[in-house]
């Protein structure tokens, strides 16, 4: 499903209003949904609504009015003067017949639920003074919080905490989720996110054309590779995984098994001769082939049946790996570059980007984690607070010419054309040695089946996260490949494919 920036959401509101609805009608829907959610969430006892000076506060005032009508005791605190409210929020304030408590931490008391309607998508500067004090006091109170649209203090476009932010039990948001609901730390402040309809027609999206999506099957289901009844293994592609030296061959084997489990028809590990015996002894369905140099890899890949290559896990950092990367890109299979393949270009990323842009096959995926990412994109580390993860990955994709996948709990995939997907299905126990190697292999396996690079990266990330959920806590990287069949079956169910 599409994800919107606050600016895109404003356009959705405006297009709806231009189409004949009133802004206040949208606010009434929003406030009533908030009240409904509050009814479900609140134990018996009073409910406190904390309203801000804009339309988010307006939603809160409508919710307060509705909750009273539903028989609840409600207290309201407003930041600023009632007379200072404008437009729809001023209309909402006229609906609220009760008193307003002073905007002080002492007014919080111990309600059954706090409805956070302080700031939503209009937050435009760091919170401080009274608002900061209230947010911190709410977080310390231990009272469950229902946030309206966004937990106050979270930037809807970036997920950043602007000074301080509410930690909500649940968040009710309208029409489409915002980017800040998925990117960290925003996601951790939202609790469960409830998406409700406030009367905005999905057709407004034809005009807005959002370019960010949640990474879930809706995004790529038609591209998911399903073996044909009349097919054979050669039709499912032949992936190559490049192995490192004798002492670090395990990473390539994990990737190779990931490629096979992702559905590649055949997988070959291109192994240094020194490590051939170790690789051969540890592999069964995966084949091995001696490859020591970049030239040898280039010669092997001249056989176009090898249609996808994964390089990086355990590859070793330096010129030898650089050479193999350039040879793979020059040969024309689809390529996924991870770990040492990326680090080998630290300080000279242009050489890599040039090679990517001049390859005959534009299906290239880079899969850095946050440590590797600034080695290629030095101005865009996560230490730069002005850029969101989404923005950083988009710039990286545009600059490199590749699909870029930046790992983490909120893995972002972006294509050079601006499309981007944010994943939120990875459990924390996926952060374990070697799990990134398996991801590289899964993507190589999908590329071998001729899934386009952006979709291959998105499907790979999603399957990897689902495989980790399927395995559960205690997961080690080896488990991921073993739970992938269950993930395939789940996608087949969605596709209506029998098995
Ligand atoms: N017609 C619409 O546009 C709709 C808007 N809705 C609600 O309206 C919200 C957006 O409303 P607004 O654009 O009025 O924005 P907000 O209500 O989120 O906040 C803007 C107000 O807060 C002030 N402000 C921003 N950052 C501040 C800070 N750090 N410290 C102190 N004050 C700060 C601004 O000066 C302004 O008065 C959405 O999040 C949603 O809850 C919904 O009612 C649905 C319809
Ligand atoms: N907190 C987290 N929650 C969920 N997934 C995570 C988290 N941290 C890391 N991951 C995922 O774990 C994997 C780790 O990959 P990587 O950093 O390459 O490790 P390795 O090199 O050991 O394989 C990535 O897929 C990443 O997205
Ligand atoms: K809020």
C-alpha cells in the first residue's frame, strides 16, 4: 500500500475538499474514529484529551465530544487559547461544551487513557517548553496513549523524533499511513497503527502519484516467480555465488543455499581452488567451480546461462574482489553486491557507479548495512540528521544507478527512478551473524528467475523477514533457508496457486 508524506496527505485532503467535501466533514470522520478506538482501548475511568493548536487538536476535540456522547468522562487540555484556533479546529472547539484544563503537567492526573492530539502532520519544528514538558510527563505517567494521526513529536515524513515524542499504545491514522509510521524511530513510538477511512477517495492518488510503499505482497505479487508446470530447472535460472578464501567460505555457502531456496533452478559457488575441497565437501545440491581470478570469473560468466551473480559475503576486501565485481558487471548477468564487494570500493565509489551505469544489464542491487552504506555514500551516513533513511537510499540509488537496499529493522529499498519500499516485517532476532548473507543469496536467486531488480530486492527482504518470523526467537542464519518453503507456500496461497 502507498505511504504518504504529510505534504502528500495535505494534497489528498485538498483534492477531496475540491471535490465537494468539507474539511470539517473529514475532521468529523477522523474524530469519530478516534473516539471509537478510545472506547476499545480505555479501561473504565476518565479519558484525557491533549489538544494542540491545529487540526490535530481539532480531531481531538471532536473525539472528546463524541466520547462524552458515548457516556465517558472526558477532560481536555488545550495548548494555546481557544480563541486562537482557526478554521476547522475552531469549529471543532465550538462542539466541545466542557471546560479546558490548564496546559500543565499537574493537569494530567491518572486517567484511564490519554488521547494525544497535540501535533500531527503539521509539526514543523522541534517541540520545546510547555509541549516538551507535557510529552515527557505523559511518557512518564505510564498511562496508555492513543495517538491521533502521529504520536506528537514524530516527523511524519522522516520518522524522526523532533525534540521529544509521545510513546503511544496505538495510533489512529487516516486514509494512508505516513512514512514516519514505518521508519525508525517513528515506528517504535506508534504502537499498533490503525488505518481508517475518513471519506477520501483512493482516486486522489492518481494525481498525487506517491512513490513510497510498504514492502508487502501487494507491491510485487504479480512478479513473484512461480515455476511453470511445463518448465525445467534451466528455465528457473542459474545463480553464481562467489566464495571467499579458505577461512571464510561459510558466508558464500549460506548465500548459495538462500539462492536455491528462493527458487533458482541451479546454483554454483565460484570458489578459489584453495577452498574448493571445503566448499565441495559442505555443499550438496549447490555445485562448485574453481575460480581464482577476475579473468576466470569473466570467462565463466561469458556463458550467459549463468544469469545472476552474488558477490560480497566473505569475499575479502581489496583489489581482487574489486576485479571480480567489475568482471561480473561487465559480463552482463544480473548482479547483487553485498558486504566486502561494497567495502572494496570505499573511497572510490565512482569506479563502481561507472561500471554499474555501463553494464549491458541494468539489474543490479546493492545491499549495504548502515556501516557499509557511508563507505560508498560518504555524505549520507545516518549521522546526518537532516536526511531520512528513505531520502538517503533514494539519493544512493539515483547516484549509483543501482537498486539500493539499506538494511535494518526498517529496511528501505529504492530504485533509481524514485520508487521506494519500506519493510516492517523483520523481527529483531533476524539481526544475527550471517543473516545478511542469506538475503544476498535470496535476491540472487530471484534475479536468476528474471525478477526485475527492484522487485527482487523487495521480495527478498520480505521473504527474509517472514522466514525469520516463521523460525521464531533463537534463529540462526542457517534456519532462514529452512523456513523459506513455508513462506513460499504463503505467497502461493495469496496467488491462488495450488501445491
Ligand atoms: N482537513 C484536513 O487537512 C484534515 C486534517 N486532519 C488532522 O489535521 C492534522 C494536521 O493539521 P495541521 O496542519 O493544522 O497541523 P497540526 O495540528 O499537526 O499542527 C500544526 C499546529 O501546531 C503548531 N506547531 C507545529 N509544530 C510545533 C511545535 N514544535 N511546537 C509548538 N507548536 C507547533 C503549528 O504552528 C500549528 O498551529 C493531521 O495530523 C490530522 O490529525 C484530519 O482532521 C483530517 C482532515
Ligand atoms: N533490529 C532489527 N530488526 C530486524 N531486522 C534487523 C535488525 N537489525 C538488523 N536486521 C536485519 O538483519 C540482517 C543483518 O544483515 P547484515 O548486517 O548484513 O549481517 P551479516 O553480515 O552478519 O549477515 C539484515 O537483513 C537486517 O535488515
Ligand atoms: K498526535
